[in-house]
C-alpha cells in the first residue's frame, strides 16, 4: 500500500526567507507523479507543483521548487522569498490505485 | 471553464435528516472523488468513481452513498445525518492518475 509521510506538523519562516517542507512516500511503482497542494484559510485546495518521476530534473514554479530524490523516495518542497500569502497548510500527495494518497499536512506560518 | 463546482456552500442539518451534496465538473474528467476534512486534519476519501456507472468505496464510506450516471456529475448522498458527519466536504476530478482539481468545498454542520 502506498503511504505518504509528512514529518513536520508545523513550520514557521521569516518573511523573505527560504523554507523547506519534507515529504517521503512509499511505492513499488517506477513511473508516477507527485504533487504538492496548498490549502490557505479559504480552504480551497490549490495545486502548487508536480513532479514526474521519470524526469531527473526537479520541477520549479516561480518561487516553488522541489528536491526529488527517487531512490530515497523523498519529495521536499522549497519556498524561496517567503511571502505572507504563502501561509497555509501544505499537503504532499501521491496518486496510486486510482486515487491520491495525501500526507497529514504541514502548517506553514510566515513571520512578518 | 468553471472547473469543479459544488453546491451548497454551507448547510446545517438536524440529526436524522438527509441531503445530497452536488458536484459537477466541465473538464471531461473520467475520475471523480469525494473527500471529507475534519478540523485540523487532512483529507479522507469517502468514495470515488473512474467513470460513469462505476463507483468504489474509499477510506470512510459509512453513512454515505454516491452515484455516477454522467461524466459531469457525482452527487454524494447523506442518509440519516449524524453529528460525526460535521465536516467540510470536497469534490475533486482528474484525468486518470493526473493531478486532481478541487471544488470550493461544502461546510456541513449536523446538530
């Protein structure tokens, strides 16, 4: 069974600094996707970034980037130049067996 | 494209009442899902569907029913509402194993 683990229930970062959120997963597949979702106080689930496992290059979307280590089954999210609007719950997710498996989430607080 | 729409946005039910949460997507996605999110928690899968006429149970299906008669619609039925069903409900859709697109959620309170 696929599992997704986020070991940091809460993180905080000073505005304009960089923060990294951790995620590990377990799968026997060789080709798959991985996702990071953001859930701000509005509760809307927003896709932040996705990584395709067969691509060696780490995905980047503006200030958001990932450190994907396939052998270690690690998929961390780096947020650069943190902004107040980045404050949210962040969920790592792995799609397998016809459904997404979510981690338990990391609550990110931005300190002005 | 409206994406995934859910109605209603808010609802208060009395114990024992029934209701249907509506979900519609206009992206021609074959996969659709229902999740619930309790305060401070992650998402738990209730039911999902891989196409019209096909549904399957997720992690927490008890107390709920679904149907999928069209590609676009995936309603969630609550029978005999209980306080334990107080939660925020999200509908989502995807094309196969790709990223899921979420609706804005329905906040349900059972008193």
